[in-house]
C-alpha cells in the first residue's frame, strides 16, 4: 500500500477508537443502562429496531425453513 493509504487507514482506526472512548465515558455504568438503554427509548425507536433486526440479511433462511 502507498503511504497515503496508510494515513487513511490509521486515521480511520484512530477516529473510531476516540469515538469509542468518548461514548464509553458518556455511557452509564449499570447493566440496565447497557441492556435496556436506561429505559429512555421511545416506543417507536424500539419498534423500528425490532423490524430492522427481524428483516436482516439472514431472515430469508427462516422463511425458507419454516414455510
């Protein structure tokens, strides 16, 4: 790879690490905060998440096996 490619890759990795560290500092410390978002999500956000996870890339296997 060229040096410019390495700069891009390392910048991306550093950015993701810094974002993770910042979000970890902002996050709560209890298991409830992690598992259920501190019970602060609205019903429609949970609904969109449920539908999005049910219609994932591997959902067609479920339809093929159980129908």
